[in-house]
C-alpha cells in the first residue's frame, strides 16, 4: 500500500503549453523561411540542454530558460525580435492552463498525502493550484530544489515534504524521461499518464517486478492511478493480487504494483 503520491502538474493535472508554443514557432519559422517543426526542434533541443545544465549554483528559472533559448534559436536562424515578448503568451498560459476534468475528482478521492512535483516556477504552479482549487498537501518545484526533473533533487525534496521513503510512494507524471526515468532512478514506483497515445522511449518504460518484460502504463486519465492504488489496497486486504484496470500496464518494483 502506498502511503503517498508524488504528482506532476502540466500534462498530468492541467494542459501542457503546446497550444501557445505552436504560434511562437510558426512566427519565427515564417521569418526564417523554414517549417515550424524545424524551429520547434531546435528550440526544444536548446531548452533541454539548458535545463540539464541548470542545477545548484547554475540554476535558472524556467521563464528565463525559455526566452533565452528562444533568443538563441532566433539567432541560429538569423531572425531578429524580442524573444521574451514572444514568450509572454507561454508565461501567461503557465498561470492559467485548463484543468483536465478528471483531476479534481482524482485528488478528492486518492486518500493519501499528495505532493506536486513540477518543473515550472513556484509562483506559476501556486497560481494554478489556487485558480482551480486543487487540494494537495505539499508543493515542490524546480525553483525550490534548484534543479529540474529528472535530476533527483526535486524528488528527494518531495519525499522530505511528505516524510516518506521512495518505496512508500507512487510518482505519477506524463513525461517518460523527466517523470518515469527520474523517479525510477531513486527506486520509486511510477505511473505514466499518457494522454496523447505516445510510445515510451527505450529505457524509460515503467518496469515489471521480477525481471518481467518492461511495459508502459497507458491511460487517458489520472483517475486510473486512484483505481490502481485502490486495487492494491483491496488486494492486500484480501490476501491476493487483484488484476488492475485493463487500461493500465503496470510495473511492480514498488509495494505491490509499480508504474
């Protein structure tokens, strides 16, 4: 039985910023004479590298990394403009994303302490929690940890916030690398929220306990995490293993089943 839940926010509880990134990339692409996907790939590569380098004394807020790497991308394509101004719709979105319809019911029924673990800056995360009245017990952001997932610092800080060990929690998130890969390194059970029907990259799939072939958790809603936790509770009470929801493929390196 899990004693706590670590929960990603964007792409898991609330929408990702894809809808605002696309126009930004299209604008730069139009000036550069290339396809928007080319700009998106270059910006994404530079942003990812910047996040990986930003830890400890070198930590930078995600807002800064976003517009700074966009500026580098624009320079790469010999495009002039104010990158920070182009990113303003993204920054505004981070404070007011739409919430998935299943998120609030899930949080109301989960029955264990929940800590949000997000790579977005703290003020933005708190604004979203307040806007949508999402009840959680603790919040850890990259800003608090001075590092970005999948590095261990955000996860370790979240465990400290709940006063739990890695084997006592389930980490739920939508990123195979930042969420699943990062949490697995610390020995946490993991659950992949896959709203877009993606295929998990090699090495980031949640593992099955006992050397069984790796299988990815595929589900359209975080409510299945609550169902899975409840399944484990009932299985433990009944002395037998209950089959989880068929929309789940779960791994079991955690207490009973690991995602």
